[in-house]
């Protein structure tokens, strides 16, 4: 069986370490390089840690990136020159950066997801269905919890859920984006979609969408206990992407949700 050669960026990060461990257990993968943004004279899983460069990525078929937006854009620039495929799990991109990613996807296959979990992507799908079915007679809001070290808020997953709500209404999220609360015990429904982000302890990830008519509340939620589900999702994405043509894909494509 021919293995898929992968390069893993952000190799010293929590997700980088999870992807390394998961890929070593999966016989379909071979790690060709592990990178970080700075030069560090050390080895990770028997491989010398490298900086993001043409040399680091030359033997990879797919680059799996869980880093920070600035690094991701550097990686995409190199990947587009080498014609490499990229799975992006990084979050916190600005609108300008999102447009750059879309531009790169015209040259190379890119799969980008704010969350690689099967359950979360199903939640986004169900959120879209609920939003479409309930219409404007129901208000909505999104709540998320992550560990205290997570910097961006709302989380990439919360924004995915927001986009699911917007898609159900056939509008862009920017048209219905409400207030962004941080570390609030409670927050209100409004005519737009409000978000509340809580950063506490070692929480892996909790996400919740509520729809309210004033007479009833419908709640859709997902709770993650182990980051392995994200690394396994990223590897599933890499397997799916390896034979694809240039374009911007998501886990929705991998899971074949209509």
C-alpha cells in the first residue's frame, strides 16, 4: 500500500503533537517533515525540526497546518510554488487573509475547516437546517467554551455555526453578525446573531446554538473531550484531498453533506 507523504506544521503545538501521534498510528501516512516558524535545534519523533521552507515541504504530498494565520499564509505561498495540497485547521483569519486563501485555492487544492470534528460539522449542518426551517420568527445566539490559553474569539467553530445560521437565511454572516461577548455568564438573544466566548481551565471545546421564539427554545450542542478527534479528522481530510484538483474545500465536502 502506497503511503501518503505529509508535512506537519506547528509541530510543537498541541494540535501538531496530536497529528504526529495519530499519523504514526495510521499506516496510510508517512511524515516527511515537521516544521515550526523559528529555527530550533531539536528533533521531534525522530525528525529534525525545520522551518517552513521549500526544502521542508518538497517531499510532502499534503501539508497539514495548525499554526497561526501569519504562518499559514507563508506556508500557502510555498505550497503554491511547489504545487502541494494543504489542509488548514488554523483559525482567526481576517477578511483580507480569507480572500488570500481563496486566491491560493485557484492554484492548489486547499481544505480549510475551523473544526475537523465529524460531530461539529454535523452540528453546523443541522444548524443550517434549523435556521432555514424556523425562519425569522425565531431569534438565535451562539455560545462557546475553550481552554484559557485559546486566543481568538469567537472560535473558528462558533463562526462556522454563525455561517450555518446565515446560510439557512440565505444571507452572508456579516449581515446578521451581532455583538461578540467575552466571558459573560449570560447574554441576550437579539434580531442579529450574538456570540459569547468563555475561556476557562482545560476545556477542549463546547459549542451551543439556541433558537428562541419567546415561547420555546431549541438547543443544538456539541462537547469535545479529546483533541484526537480533531487530528483524526485532519488525517481524514488529507486522505480525501490527496486526489483533488485546485479549489477551496471544507469538511462538508469530505462528509458529503448536501
